[in-house]
């Protein structure tokens, strides 16, 4: 008799046939006596279709209005799923973000959830009604429609699970779990039975597209039990997927490296010859942040004679904008001898919670890349990952050699 | 410096190119200093697409959820139009029905407007912002999304014009005004410069699809100045359309007959041999009303020997349901010897405010039909219209001969 939040992405609800499948899966759980909150995305292709219409009208559409348009995608799905559930004898009730009330800030197209009102959902759940909620959207304090940005439906699901103190949050997708890397690049890639939040966080941010990063942060923060499953199997025949666990819960032997993550659409920018003084990084990144551009890796070496080079990576779509903003600010907010960049790079990372207690991971990684003559342009490390920036043309090769170097095709425990 | 409510239907916003045209027309009025509230429908085809999805999931979709799905059509248009307006330098802000707050009852798929909150719109209008409102929708007191039923965007526009005490409510459509009849049937059909509310009411209910009936009732009740115009002409070259006036305002010479209206999708039901006693009509119609079916014409003749026949017409789509409900109630709510029907009928009406003070209209009408051997099955009259039910195969012929019989191809004043 658990309370389960299930989330179905765009491909899982991509047609009325697929929506019927989702309804059958929900019914399967409901018949076991579970109480269900189902979060859905827009039907696949719908968000792109809507955004394309907006782009036909304006090169830079008003973001408030863009959210008004985009939010309809999920609204269609909630109504259709509720209809499908009622058609097979369940009681169901749909909620837009505003109807739940998922309160967000007013950062249109990338809003953050501030608060979720559970009152209405609780009433329905107590009455045995399946609650169907539009992912990806909310309202700000003034009642304006907001969206959480691409992939935000995962975040909606986790936030709802946290608010309702759900027993489990199940993310249904077109894969049956989290893999050691993308199986399209490495056929031997293996499904992980479990992965820690910290690893998942690194995997998500580095391009394992299974879960949206903010949803993993949220889940970790509120200790939501998160499971990734496939919606393309029959409900009765579903595998266990991948459970995302907390490091501290973990007492079984942990693999050193869990997976190889990567990110294609990156660009790097280097400010050459900036003064090596306190506040310089803040001045540079402040300029980028003011242009509303997210920065990923940041690298700064110790400089010689009071000067240093400062590099960072951004999403490729924001490369031109970032470069422009920095060139405009050069000589004012900071002084750089030159500002250069490259938008044909990719990032590859090895991720693993076990890395912390093992030496030699970095050298094994760099050695594997060197053996294939892949030049490393930037390096950045955290407690549980090592990332390198390379020429994007070597991306697939790098992922394959690293997967082999860390013997990820073997199950945990088998690795030397 | 007028306050104008403009309404654009589905074909007027049927593509991004058409939405740009609407934006240019709005800009044309805004530049003259007018304050504008623009009400829009879903892009043409969109509502049907959405309802078809719902029908794929259930033969009788849950009406609350149907409204959740259907309401997205207009929501897309408001966002897109606001984007288009901002793109050409106007300030614009979109409102869903719930955001305005258009409060309705909770009769999903055919809700009625109870109250409109003008506060937010006023603020925007005072700030020089164009207000873009989703037609066809509202929210009930509990915050559920409702729709006003097909064509309800006209009603939204008139209700907003009434609430805001707008100087004029302009309904843009794919025709340039109200015609004496459908030009596809009678090529000589003529645009009317003005038509009274009463006539328009009869025309709308009888099938002149220019304006939705409830919007005309609303406009009459709240004395909203209503004008029908074409959105397919250049703003600068627009004709005057057709102004809908109040009878009492009218001092110019009035044509006896303004137009020939017709309704194709009708069915008639006759209860034979029912007792001719007080309360019998209420018992029969109560049964139909309880099945949520609207009745159009109602005819009852004086009966012989205490028995009478009772006939009425319904929309063809509801024919089977009405027949079933009546047969189930026969012998309980009332007693009828037999219940028969015909779903291949049509209704043709002559409409004219001038009819009141002229005799001989009915005989001219019946004579014209008799000359073509068209049998009249039912007759119903009001102060300003005469309607007949005929076999649907004679519909076009009947409309043509009546248009000719009343010389509607000639302008008012020319008629003998």
C-alpha cells in the first residue's frame, strides 16, 4: 500500500496507443492497492513543434509567452491520460502545474520550484483517485505560467514525491535503467542495478540523458527513493531498473568506476593574459552570468609574472553570446590580452563513488587516452569524477577506450 | 481613443503567417491610439485534432478532462499572438480564461460565464499593453478548466466587451459581414450594412454561422456594439462589415425580410397520441432535458378527442439519444401511443424585423415553396421569423427560391 509517484516521458506518451499502455501500467499498480501520482511530459515532438511555431514569429520570443505556449504540451497529455484511465475503470483527475499549485520563481523557461501545495492531491488520493500532474510547469506568485526548462518533468516528479513523502519515485523512460555508458557507442555497456546519487548527479550533468540533473539534486536533497525503469516492457514483465541510492546506505562492495559520461554540445572559451588577482574570476564569470549563460567546467592555472589564463566551457548554443558578452566587458569589468574559443569540443568523464579511496584512476584514464593519441585540452576533477575536454571528433573513440580500460562490461566485484 | 475588443476565429489565426497578419491589424488600431483586448480561438483544425485524440482513448471521454485538453488550443494561440505582437514592437500580455479570471459554472464542454474580473486587464490596458485573451474558456469556482462549447470564443469576446464597457466589439471572420443568405447557395446573396440584434439572433440560431448565438444574446443584453468584419483584407482596406444594431436605435427604413437562414443537421421527433392535458409538454421535454439534449422547434397542434401529437426538432447528433430517452420514459413520465422520427430533415427560415408590421410574408413564403413542390412538414413562427421543416434534399432549392421571392439581391428600400 505504498504511495508511488510515476513519471512518463515524451516517448512513453508519444501516441494514444502509448498512453493506453501507460494507463494499463498505472492500473496494474493501482490494483495492487498502491496510491498513485502520475507525472507526464508532452507527447514526443510536441514541445519542439510548439517552440518552432514561436520561432516562426520571433527570433527571440518573449519568454513569458513562450512558457504559455510550451505548457500546453503537458496539459494535453494529462487530460488524455486521465481520459484513458477513466476509460479502463479507474478514477482519475488531472492537474496543471497551476492547479496543483506548483509554485515557482518567475524565471520563465527555467523556473525553479519553491513550494508544492499537497492539499488537493491528498484529497484525491484519499478518495482512491489517481492524480495525473503535468510535469515541467508551475506558476509564479502572480499566477503566470512558468516552465522548468527542458527535461523538467523529472524534477516535477521528484519534487512531488518529496512533498508527498512518497515511498518511491519511478522514472519511466525508453531505457530499462542506467548504463555504464551509452550503448549506442559501446555495445558492451551494462545496466547498473544501483548507482549512488552522487554518481548519478555526475552522470546526468555530463550527458547521460536518463535523468535531468536538477531532479537528481532534488532527490538527493529530500532523500527521495528514485528508480529508473523502462515503459516499453509489459507491466508484469518489467525489470527492476536501476535504483538510485545514497552513498551512506551503501554497504555492498562498490565498483571503483560506475560509468563513462560525456557531453557533446560544449564549447570552450579562454581569456588569455588576465591579471592574477583576487576577484578576477568573479569579474569574468559575473559577466557571463549577467548574460544568463550557464558555465560548466572552469579551469585556471597558476600564472607566471602576475598573469594567468582562465578557461571555461559553456553549452555550444550559448558560445557566440558568451564570447560577445566577454568581448564587450573586456577593459571594463576585467582586462584580458585576448579572448579565444573553440566550439568543436566534447567532454568525457569517468565517474565513480569508489574513486575516492583509490589512487591511480586519473593516470589509468590519461594513459588510455594517450595510447590512442587523443590530446587532452582541459582537465577538471571532483571527488567522484575526472573530466577531460577533447576534440569532439575523438569523442566516441575516447568513450570506448575508457569503458574498456575500466572493464565496465564486467559486473561490480569482478573488476581487479 | 476607443477601447476595442477584437475577436479572431480559427481560420484568422490558422498559421503563423495569419497570426502575423492579425498582429499587423492590431498594430494598425493601436497606432491610432485605441486600447485593445484581442480574443482568439484555437488555430483552425487544432480543436478537432485534440478532440480526435480524446476520442481515440474513449468513446465518451470524461468531460472535465476533455476541457483540459481542448483549452490548450486557445492557449497556444494567445502565446503565439503575444509573441508576434512583441516582435513588431507592441507590448502584449496573454491571459488564459483562468488568468483573466473568467468565472463560469461547472457545466464542462458547455459552461456559461458568470463573472469576469477586469482588474488585471485594466492594469495592462492602462499601461498601454495589448491584452490577448484565450476565447472559449474559463474556470469554475473550484479552479477547474471549463470551455464554453464550440464557437464560444465569440461569447468570450462579447462578455469581455460588456465587462470592460468597450466602445465596440469587432468579430473578425472569413467573411466580410452578414449576408442575406449563404453565398455558396445563392450567388446573389448581399452583405447587409446593418442588421438588428433580434434578426441576428434568429439568423445565428438558424444556421448563419457568422456569430455564435449566445454571443448575440449577450451582446443584446449588455448593449454591446457588435461588428462583423473580414480578417482577410488589409487593415487599411477593410470594409465596414455589418454593424449589429438595436431595433430601437433604428430609424432608417427597414427591409421587411433581412435574410434566409437554414439549418442542415436537424432531426424531428413526434410523439403520437399523447394525452392533451396540462403538464404533458413539460413531462416530455423534461425527459429530453434530463438527457442533456437541446430542443429547437417545438410544435403541438390542437388535438381531437383529448389526444394530441407533439413534435420537436433536435440536433441530428442527439437524435438517437433523444429517441432512446423518450422510449424509456414512455408509460412512466408520460404515455404516447407511438414515438416516431426522421433525421433527414432541414429547417429554412425567413427572418426580418420588418415582418412585424407587414402581412402576407407567410403566404408569400409558403407559395414560393409550393411552386417548387416542396412539402412543408412543420411550421413555427415568432415575431420576426417564420421557420419551416422540409426534407433535407430540398434545402438548397428552398433557400434559392425564398431569396428570390423576397428580392433579397436588391438593397433595402428597393423592395416592393
